[in-house]
C-alpha cells in the first residue's frame, strides 16, 4: 500500500475512533454517573480521556510501517 494512501486511511481510522469512542464514553457517563461522587466522575473522565490514546497509537504505528 502506498505511504500516502496508508496515511489517509490511518487518519480516517483515527477520526472514526475518536468519534465513536467519545459517543460511547458520553453514553456510559450519562447512564452511570449521575448521582455519583465528584471524584468518581473525575476519575471516569480522566481515564476515558487517556484510554483512547492506546488504540490511536496502534493505528499510528501501522501507518508508519
């Protein structure tokens, strides 16, 4: 696969990943977090804010090969 095409596909995959991940995280937060302590909400948003990086790094690593 040509490098330019691989980077285009990878960029689109990362964009799709971020959109789907954000929608799932918001849905989970909307149904599970109301009424919980502030520190539980903080921990949830901290973890979900960082966890998307792992799959994105896999896509970036694939793009660079």
